[in-house]
C-alpha cells in the first residue's frame, strides 16, 4: 500500500485528486508558515510536513456538507490545540487556503466557501470566550511585560496565548498547558519572557467568558 504522497507520517489522511489543489494547499501551507514563525520555531521540519498534509486534507472538505465540515473542523481544531497549536492558527490558515485556492481554480470558488465558513466558525467560538479587544489587550500587555517592542512577532505571541485560553474554555483541556510548556521553557526563553507568559495567561483567563461555545 503506497504511503502518503506529502507526509510519510500522515497515514491515510485524504489528499485532493486534482494536482492544482495539492499545489495550492502546499502554497497556502508555506504562506501560513511564513506568517506564523511559531510553527517553525517549535515544530521544525516535521511541522512543515504536517502543515502540507493537513492543508491538503482541508481542501478535501470543500466537497462535503456544512455539518460534516464543521464536525471535522471542530475535531481538528481541538486535536491541534491540545498539541500546542491554538485554533486561531487553523482559523488563519483556512482563510489563506481559501484565497489561494480561489486564485488557482476560480471556477470552484463557490465550493471553497466551505473553508471560509469553517474559519468563521472558529472565530465565532473564540470570540464567545475572548473578544478580539481582549486578545489585543493581552497581546499588548505581553509585549510590554516581556520588555519587547510591539512587533508583529511579539504581539502575535500574545494572541497565541490568549487563543489557547479561549480553546481551553471551549473544551480543549490541554490547550494552555501545551502552549505554556514551550513558551515557559527556561532553556529557550529568559526569565522576563517566561514571567510575561504567565501573566498573559492569567490576564486572559481572568477575562475569559464562561459557558459553552456556540454550536
């Protein structure tokens, strides 16, 4: 039985039949990796391979009904978040993937709307627990407490921390622990940075809304 064409570790994860869609999925993966350096910093080449195979899998969802897509996206978001990748990263990637596919194969744009709907679902779930203004405040506080200029990378780290808290409230029990285990590693980051991570997580948890996420 042949292995996965994009990632030997991806098993039987589906891949589109159309090579144009595969190419677009890989292109979107590269764009997302560039937009979020966290992937490369933490997961290295293995993370790059899974980004490609996961991106290709997401393309295959475009042919399914909305309930099926939502069920698959909720499952994947929870899985990834519990492994250290807050769902805000998947949300952003779905938007990048949608744009890339529409540019590559414009006549299928209508079916690719499923991916945009999935991104909106993740945003709705996140905002139900942490509104965007809270995430922005947490990201600014993190940069300031860590002694970093408010660069995209510093603010983006704050967003990841806030996003992990939102995922935790949504039911991903290991979301915060998985992110914090890396960002608080004293062999990787200085004490001020680690302290800022703890404060950002505390701030986000204090501001997070209780209750179930929207269905």
